[in-house]
C-alpha cells in the first residue's frame, strides 16, 4: 500500500535559517504529492503540490521537487520566519483516480525563534 | 468567506457514550471527506460523502462508526459506544469536485475527541 515517511520533529530553527524537511514515499504508479501546513489553532492548508516527476511546487518561499528516482518530495525554504512556525504534513494521492484518498505522513513540528 | 467549520473543537466522552462530530463544508462545496489522526500517526482517510450519499467508506471501522451528509445541514460523523482507542483528532475536508489533485481538499480545524 501507499505510505509517506517524513522527518521526525520537532525542528527548531532561528529566524533566517535554511529549512529542509525530508519526505519520502512508497506508492504504485504516478502519485501526486503535496505539502500541507497547519498553523496553531487552524486546519490544514495546502502549501504546495506537484503532480508529475520533476515538477517543482512552490508557494510563500517554500519549494519541493518531485523526484521519482529517489521517491522524495523534500520541503525547503531559504530563510524561515517566526510566522512559519507550524506543523508540516507531506501527503500523496494515488494515480488513477481516488485523488481524495490522501496518505499523510505523521507531520513535522517546526518552531522558528526570533 | 468561511472555511470548513467543525464543531465542537474539543469533545470529551466517557467509555460507552456516543460522540457526534459536525462538519459544514465551504460554501459551494458538495463533497465532504472525514479523516482521523490517531496519536503519533498521520491523518488517515475514513469516508467520502456527497449530499445524501456515501461514496467511499473504505476507511471506516466496520463497527460503531457511521457518517451522513443530509440534504440540509452539516455532515455528521457518529461514533457509538466510544472506547479509549477512539481518542483522536477528526478532520473534515471539502472540495467542489472529487478530483483532489486538481481541486485540493480544504480542511477544517478538527475535533479533538478524548474518551475517558
């Protein structure tokens, strides 16, 4: 079956530091890949997505590239801000339909200190 | 511009009681999905509903759990005779179509159920 493995947290960084949160997946076919973010007290929001190999998703300074050869979709940001403190979830949806049936990683808590 | 609304935010039930979780989708969305996040795990799909129809309940436990999305009113996730293992965060999501990759799911804040 499908699975997503992401970096164990929590991750604590200083403002303006470089961020990487690793995510690898196991899936058949050609899944779509997502990063969702959950800010304190809020629901999950889609941060970025990529639907095919070598696609790069980007939003709010975050980027992730769909690497089929390494089955990875690592999240990066060059300079984090305090407002980026949140829980980040990597997820995939199966190819061939059932795109609503997302498989999530466990989430990585990021804390950015001023 | 209200998002997906879930209530209550926190729910405490004793073992054996019933839990009812409510979800109102975003305006204009007719597809509702329920996910569960057990402690130390990722969110897992439970059920997909449209108005008055259950489309996919492959992730629902076989017993005690049911879901509905009536013609009028919110979607309800109902857990009968709760047990401690039901303690989790339950998230509702909605979309205007079923194509999640092209129409991303919008999630609510979740209901945190604690069974004592």
